C-alpha cells in the first residue's frame, strides 16, 4: 500500500459545453459517476485504502470522451456503457489490472 489515503481516486469529467460541442456530460457522466459510487459502496471497496470517485470539471479531453482518470497510476479511460464501468470496477479497482480496451493512450 502506498502513503495515499485512497488506493484509487477516480475522477469523472462531468463538464457540459454548449449544444453541439463534444462534452462528457452529453453521455450522462454525472449519472455514471453516481453509478460507480453506488457500485463500489455495494462491493465494500470505498473509503480509506479503497476507492474514491469525484466529479471533475473539464479535463480537456472531451473529444476522447466520456472520460475518467484513475490515480495514482494516471490511467485515462473512455466508456460507453454501464458494462464498461463494471469492467473498470472489477478489473482495475478490484484486481489492479488496466482495462486496455477502454484505455486512452494519447
């Protein structure tokens, strides 16, 4: 375990841009953040030495979005469905494995 309070800190971009522009909130990112928080709580992996999920303003990667970033590794993900988030929860947040198919590499 690192000196970090949380094992993983997940930031969800929930920015809303003017109509017609790429933005994460066009993909219901706030509701999906709420889902991840609910699911990690159900799994008992929240809090100290666990997972913390927060809302972030624009992270300037809207064209890749919707986006989240997981620290301390600074792994950027995009997701399209709740099943994608379930895979990130299971593989990354529970097992410590990066989900390559959802990873943003540039």
